[in-house]
């Protein structure tokens, strides 16, 4: 009798084993492919010029893209890396990573703010000036690098002072290393000053002005400059082909995953799928989808440097939702789960000291959480209905059945239940009214082993057991 539950247990969990083995096999098989996808694109070793377009926010995926481009240019035989810049700025952590990559580069880098009307604003100022050669096209601008939060609002006084001091020191170091003007560059931070290309050139903030990329390359032929380390270099561009670097597949994926709003939605999808699996064990598909989505969420979360303290509350929300499908709490735990999800998300996506980092809009958090609440309400309604639904299998299904007395119940006797002869007895309360004769109808109130406990059936009973 005990073998059946054991067999059911194994059968309902077997898909999970298969999924785990399949996932492991895919990881082993796709490992080399992922490494290939993430690796910089290789070119022929013949001298040439690499060109990268940085027309995006300064964010984690942008920092990865710049680092990849520099690595590629250092290993594919390029003599120069040109980065065209058009960005409104971004977060502080990504800014620092890009600057570090540019300062540590072993190949000459020329940043070029273009096309016309392009900007190198805020963090983009550092992206431009951290290169040994900084150039601008006509009608472009650079500056306005005062630190603000992701919504463009001023920082608290103490934090703003600390960030400004740090950025000023970084700007002084960059401009000093490359023998460019320091004071006007610092004004971009302290006074949020912005400069046109002509103003930036006349004040010595940048290295060159050029009407076009071809004009810039013409000016750079034979150009001598210095790396941040102090070592000098001379650029040769005449007759060299220009190779445009395409972003790697990994970089494209990261651009999508490093969006906090996308990450939050991924977590909610994972939470709903896992919740559905907990509510309906053995469904398998929701559990598998939820597990995969959760892993993707964690991969993306690592890239944005979140406040990990909020993740515990977000996971607690999943746990509470799962428990509420089994415990008779009437939705109280689900309400707690929704509160935990909102608070956890606000903490998790709090950028903290990473000034300017994108975060999730509160309206998105509340709206998506309301959707989760609706799903939870529907699942709870189904679960409660299932719990209240009459049992139709096993001995519990006998309760409430109407049987026919075939041997007087005084109080022991026998009854006919669904064509079977059962021993039965009257309940203590029913036995006080006297025995039930043959042919009487009785209703089962409980089952004690192989004995039915019955009481006289109401006259309107319509479900007799034959």
C-alpha cells in the first residue's frame, strides 16, 4: 500500500532531474561558444585603424563595449582606435571603468565627438578626455559634468561635495597627464559649464577640431602624443583602411539585461512561474521557465551593482506566495508578499553611491506588483475552491453518501454502499433515537477503519448508495 505514494513522488520529480542534466549538458556544450561570442572580434594583422561608435548612455554595457573595443584594437594589428562619442552621460561606476580602460590602453586612442550636434555631456566628458587624443566636430559640445542623480536632481550636499571632489581630482589627473588645460575642464564639474567645439579648442580642453572623420585622420597622420603613463607615441594613418568594430553578441545581450526595468520584469516573471509551480506541484514547465528566468535575472543583476540586501525581501515574496497556496491564511501572506516585493525592489535597485545609475520607476514597480497580486488572487481562488471541493476518491469520498440498511442498526448492523456490504454503526447521538430498521436510509458521517459511522438520512436525501 505504501509503494504507490513513493512511485508518485519519483514520477513527479523525474522531469526536474532531466532538466538539471540537460542544463548541465548545455552549459558544457555552450561554454566554448559563449567564450567565442564574448571574445573581441579578430581582424587581420595588417596595419589598419579600428573605429567604434559610442552612441549610448555611459552604463555597464557601454563600459564593457569600450573595454572590448580597446582589447580588440590592441590585438588585431590596429595602429589607432577611434571612438566616436555622442552621449548624454551615465553612471559613476561605468564612467570609472571606461576611464580606467582608456588610461591603461597600450594603443593610441582618439575620441571624436561627432556627428554635428552630438554631445559629450556629463560622464561623456570623461569618456572623451580620458583618451590621449580628444577631438570634436563642428557644432558639438562637451561639459555640464556636475554630478546629479538618475532623475537629474541635485545630490545631498555632503554626497555632492564628495563626488565633485573626486571627479575634479580625476579630471586634473587626466588633463595633466595629456598636457591639456585643467581649470576650464574642472569648471565643467564645479559650475556645470559646457563648451562648444571651438571654445573647447581655444581653451585647450581638447586636442583637435575636425570637420569629418577623414579630416581627423588626415590631421592625425604623423601626430605625436603621450599615453597616461608618460610614454610617447606617433600615429601613422596615411593609406590605412578603417575597420568598423561591431558590438559582440554578449555586448548586445548585456545592453538589454543591464536595464533595471528589464531586470525587475524578469524577476517578476520568475516569481510568477515559481509561484505557479508551488501552487501546482509537478506542472514542471512553470518551474523550469521560472528557474531559467531567475538565473538570467541574476546574471544581469551582477552587472548593475545593485543593493543586494533587497534581494532577500524579493525572494521572501516568492516564499510567502508559495506558502499562501497551502496554508489557510485567506490571502494574508500574499499581501505580505506584495509589500515585500515592492520594498525589496526599491532597496535592490537603489543605486546608492553609484551616482547617475538608472533605476526602476516607482510606477513600474507598483504596476507590475499589482499584476502579480491579480495572478495571486486568481491562483488563491482556485486553490481555496479546490480545498473546499468535496473529495471524490478514497474513503473520504464516502462521507455524506446515503446508504440502505440491510441489517438493523442497533446500534451495530450492516448497510449497502455502492453495491457492497459494509458493517456500520449509529453515531452516539443517533443511537439515542433507537435502532434503524431494514430498508431505512442512513447518511455516512465518518469512516473508522472498515466501519461506517452513520446517522438517519434526511428525507430529501438524493444520493443513496445501493
